[in-house]
């Protein structure tokens, strides 16, 4: 998917993304490049696996999956929250 709309994060999404280890650049990359799926409450989601090979919360993980939840508005995309999974 090639999206050119500006991407904005809610305050909640900024806090959650930071606490869970996802950068704004990673989140935007996921939204701009991956297939969107319907999510709960009329929202959208997508995800992408990144090579991680680092320690997170005192445990080593090879892969980090970034999964933003967002809404598409007429002139922008608004990120509602971000989930990050390590495996």
C-alpha cells in the first residue's frame, strides 16, 4: 500500500508506542507499506515484523512486530494506539 496522507499520532498512541518500543518511523512505515485490515470499533490495523536481535525487558528477541491501530480521515491518518510484540 502506498499512502501519501499525513500520519498523526494521538497522545495516547505516542505514549504507548514509546513505552512499547516502537518508533514513529517504524509505525509510519507499517501504515505506508502493509495491507490494512478492519479492526474493532470501525478502526483499521496492519502489522509488520522487523528484525530486532536485541534485548527488551531483560530478554533477547529476534523479531519485533509493530501493529498500529488507526482511523483514516479525509485528509490524514490518525493513530489511536500501537501494539508491539516481541518473539
